[in-house]
């Protein structure tokens, strides 16, 4: 009843409700006057009070109650002054209390309606969020699944069934994950009953047909109603591993070819010098017929033939046009943590636009990494440990042969003997001393150059590469 009255009041408007309240007060007063002083109809004033309370404020409601009490007093049955005063006071209180009761009910209903609307909005938003999450999970190419405390799959998306090669018409839900990814099953027992953690790991998995694959997993545990649960994201990285290993093999073969070509060049030079010496000695009659000397000449010629094998420093493979900025970004990710751990810093001086270059991204990154690591070792004991990597353009001599210069300058003590920097197996070098030797050979295989530029303090190497117009 109150709900219909409140809805009616809001529909017709405040002015019309007030008009109806006034008309009802007048009607009750006229009827009370018409029946005479023998009967009092003051109780009927509660009706306009309840109607007016739907739209009036408390102060306005009190004034209306006072008006109704005055009208009731005017047409009330005859009584003593004390009794009339008490009736007047009680009438004011009862009229105002009935109006406040209606006001409280209206306010409670408005709060209930607002709360219900808020709950409906939250439910709608929750349904939308659940729908979006459901669509995201189902459309994800990564396998997403949750496990209970026994390692049984509670929920999984379609990608998980494809990853584990579940036959059509069947589902992975209800299966024990230990048959497919034992790592996830073991992770449920880590940290005790209430221990929670999240991490990533690489492991081997097994499909339903017995095929083994390499999996990257990201998982976390959480506390469920019946114990520890686990949520995981699994990606099959077998194809990436195959591509990476094949690429590493190609790089190994390429770098071995480059190193062998560089070494054969030096060996040819030595063989040329020995051959010249043998030619000069062959003019000596005492040695020309000596069998040992002839054997030495034969060995030198054989070694020269081996060293002259067709191993070109510049590979016959097609050199790609690569993004130099991408290679430098990868270098930044690799070297900056090491410099920070050593208390140093890497300064980058890169122009807004960096042209592409002709090179192999992996080989060029290895050459850059070798220069950066040499600088880190050199600056290890310096009071200021800094490496500045800068990119600039070489002066244009031929518009068809534009060059890009990448410089590596550190704050180390410098190089004591620059003349032997690029010699293999140099004395005093870390390891075999082939780092700079092979790095220069790799850069030269791209048609570039690696050179040392003397400085009063510190070391500066410059890599020159062929730019792509």
C-alpha cells in the first residue's frame, strides 16, 4: 500500500500532492463541522497528514500537524479547558508522529530502492566482468587451468585441451595434472598447507598421446575452501626452442667460418714469408739437394694450400637489413644490470632516428656485448665506472655508401699496447684473447669495420657499419 502511494506521489508531483492534502484537510474540517459538536472526527486528520508526509519536510509536517490540531480543537466536543488542552497536545503529537512514521517508511523505501539499484548495477558489472574474463580465457592461445588440493584439474580453457592433445569429445577437467605436468603437482606441496607463492618455471610436459614438449609455466597458489589450490598459465615453447637451437647452430657455423677465415689469412701471410725464405735458401747448392729441406718446402706448400682454402671473411650468405635500434635495445637489457651491480652506469647517446644497417642481429649483438664486457672489466677498479654508447653518422663520401658509427667509450685506465689489441692469443689477455679478433672479423663480414681510437684516458672503440638508405 505504502509502495503504491509513494510511487503515485512521485508520479503526480509535489504540487498536486500538496493540493490533494489541502483539499483533504478542508473536506475533513467541513465534515467535522457538519456533524455538530456531539461527535468528533479528529481522527480523520491523520489521512491528510500521512498524504502530506510523502512530500513535506519535517518542519513543514509539524506545521501541518499543528493546523490539523487547531481545526480539531475548533470542532471538538465540549469539554473542560484542561481536557481540551490535553486533547490539543495529544492531537499534535499523534498527527506529527503518524507523519513521521510515514516519512520514515518513505525514507527506508528510498534507501532500499537505491540499495537494490546499486546491487543490480554491481551484479550487472560483475556479470560483464565475468563474461569478459570468460571470453579472455577461452580466446587465449595460452593454456589456463586451475587445480584443487589433490592436483585434479578443476577448470581449463580450450587451449589447455589442445596443449595436452585431449581427444575430441573429452575434457581435461577431472584429470590429474601429474600425468601431464608433474611440476604443477609438486608445486602444491611446497610451502606447507597455508604457504602461498607465485613463480614461473620451465619444464617438460607430456601430451595424451605420449609426445613430450617444452613448457613455460607461470603459476601461483591460493587458499580455497578445501585447501590449497593452484592457478597456472602454460605455453608450449618447443617451436621456439627448435628455432633458437637452429639459429645457434647457424651462428656457430658462421662464426667458425669467420674465425677460420681470419686465422687462415694470418697463416697465409706466414706461409708466404716462409715460402719466400725457402725460395732464397733454395739458391744455396748445399740445401737445394738436401732431402730434409725439400721436405720442409713441401710442408710449407701444403700448409699454404690448406690456409688458402676458400674461406672468405665476408660470407656468401645474404646479409639482412636489420634495425640497429632493436640491437641496441637488446644490448641495453643485457649489460645494464651488470654495470649497476658493479656500481657503474651506462650512458646512451642515441639520435631520435637511427638508420637500419646491413648485418646479422645475433652476431652484431655478440660483437657489441664483447666490447661492453671488456669495458666493464677495464673499469672495475676505476673510481668512476661509466660506459658511453653513442651513435652518429660518418661523413658522406659516397651517397651509395653511407656509414653509421657506434662508439663504446669507458672510463677505465686505457690500453697499454694498442698495437696488439686485435691479435689472437695475445699475452696478458683474459681467456684466449680471441674476443676482439673474432669481433672485428664478424663486423668485417658485414662490410663494416671495428677500430680502436686512442684517448688520453679510457678506451674508445668504434664500430662502423653499412647503413641502409
